[in-house]
């Protein structure tokens, strides 16, 4: 096998008008990460010489998302062949193979691309390797027309296909691996005489065959090669990604009581023997230790949960929540930018923000850390073993000492010393014989 360098061209210039969005299509998220980033992460696992992104005008956000790679602008959009030509100058000094992909086809895996590379480099070393897939409902997909030996003879777009060609179920994904020594000459001869009046990259297959060059086809899974053109496609891709993440979590030792109702982010990390209840959503930046239980309807983002903690149901952990070992965070509790130390309990109807709750402290129902004064955020510090009575407001900045007790219904505006009792409850008054007398 001859070793050949490979460069990638990712086509991202499409306006994505069917998305009906101000956000460029390739920046729409899947599992919390832009679809273009999914593809770039996949390519980073391969030994590619370079990657070039083809963008449209006024797509600086796309270039910024792929900032580690070069970006070129396709000014006038005249089809896929025209888009690849926009990268010619960027690859002028490159003499290896060229892999053409689409930024809105983010689900392709490294194993599929590797099989394309193997097919290109093994005898008879075809000049073009096309990635296809079988579909029971080919619809608007381009059809792969095969020669008698099974190799691709041409790719026909659905709008240009004859009735017989539309019966073909082997479809074109759009992804190609091309010998760079032939690519630019082939593209220079592509015309625009077709239903769309565009320059199709797919036309290089027929041109290569006419030149006596070999072509090959590698097949992949249809779900993996889904192209995202509108929000319905985006939902299908999200479902595919979520299923992969759920399987990975369960294979890694987590129990999902109702897998289809659990939603992960691309970077969610679960430990062993974690139990996740129904309807739990993980945003980006979550790490969960071993033997954690997360009960139903909890939402967790930007948080760290240590071993043995119990979260929920109906808990919300926001960015900066640092939950230590054996902590209990109960129903309708919100934690934001706060450290909850080992064995502490915040079990009911409570907001803890910009705070520290010390080890083994107990925060009663209805407690609020009043962290914002209208101008700036301030910190609340609750010491180890402290007991905060129900319906308490802690007006930050304030410190509650180790072992201190705060009486229920208090509004605490000053620091409380360790092992002391603090309360601001008004005296209870009882007025005798004041029972309401109704009208006669």
C-alpha cells in the first residue's frame, strides 16, 4: 500500500435558507456543540495533513468556529464543484489526496473515512472513491450508477435522473476522496448544463471514467450520512447523537432508568454505578462521580458532582455548582456558582448562589442566599455543621460560623459567630377574644 497524505475540504458556504435562522446552518448545535465542531473533532482523530473550510460571504462566525484551520470564501455560489474550486489556491502546494466533506453532514465516523482511505490506497488505487449508502426511499438523493464491474460509472442528481435511474437505491452521500493529481483538471472540465445550472462535483466521476481513471465506491450507514438541511433534519440528527451518547453512558457503567427521556451534552461524563432517573437533562460541562443518584426531572449544567451524592428530583445545578461526596440536593433546589461540601444537605425549595455550604451543614426548606444587591454579586459562607432554619434569607455578603443555628423565618444581614443561635423573628402576639364575629 502506498502512503499518501490527505487534506480535507469542508464545504460550509450554503446559506441554509430552509433552516429559517440568523445562525449559519453549520453552527446549529447537536448535543450542545455546533455540527461543524462534531465533524472537526472526527477529523482530528485522523492523520490529515491539513483542513480547509469553504465559507460564504459574511460568514465570519463559521471561520471563527474553525479558527485552527484555514478558511476560504466562495463568493458566488454555483454548486459543489464550484465550492471545491474555491479551495484550489489554499491547496496549491499540496500534492496528496483531497477528502471533500460537508459541514452540514456532521455524523460521519472515523471508521467510514478510514475505509475510504484504504480503498483509495489499495490496488488498483482508484482516482476517486465515492461514499454511498443504500436507501429504501432515495427521494432527492443523487443516484450512483454502476458499471458492469460494480464500480461507479456516474452520479446523477435526482432532478436530472431518468425514470430508470430514479429506481436505483444506491445513493450518493456527497463525500469523496480524490487523487489531488487529477482533481483540479477534472473540475476545470465540469459544466453547468443541468436542471440547476450549477457546477456539480459529482460530474467528475463520469469525466474520470472517460479518461480511463478508476473509481470505487464505499458504502456507509444511511443514518450516519444524514445531511441536515432544515430543522426536521436537525431533530433527526439530534436523536441519532443522543442515542449514541446514551449507549456510551450505559456501556460505561451508568444505569438510565428511561434512556429515551435522558438528554446528554457532547461532553457529559458519568462515573460507574451512576443511576439517572427519567427526564434528566445534562447541559455542557458536567462531570459525575461514581455511585451518584440523579432523580427525575433534574437539569444539570456546568457542574461537578462527587461520589455518592444524591440529586433531585426536580433539582437544578447551574454552572459553577461543585457538589462534594455524599451531599443531598433535593427537590426544587437550585445551586449556582456554589460549593456544597461533604455530607451537607440542601433538601427542599432552596436557592444557593455564590456561596459555600460547609461539610455536614443542613440548609432548611425555603432558604435563599440573597447574593445580588442590584449592582454586584456577593458571597454567602455557611460553616461546617451549621443549621439554617426554614424560610431564612441570608443577605450577602454574610458569614455563618461553624455549628451556628439560624432560627426559622430569619433575615440575616450580619455575620453569625460559630456555635451561636441567631434569629430575627418578630415576637408573636396574641390578642384574646378577637375571634371574628360575622354579620347577623
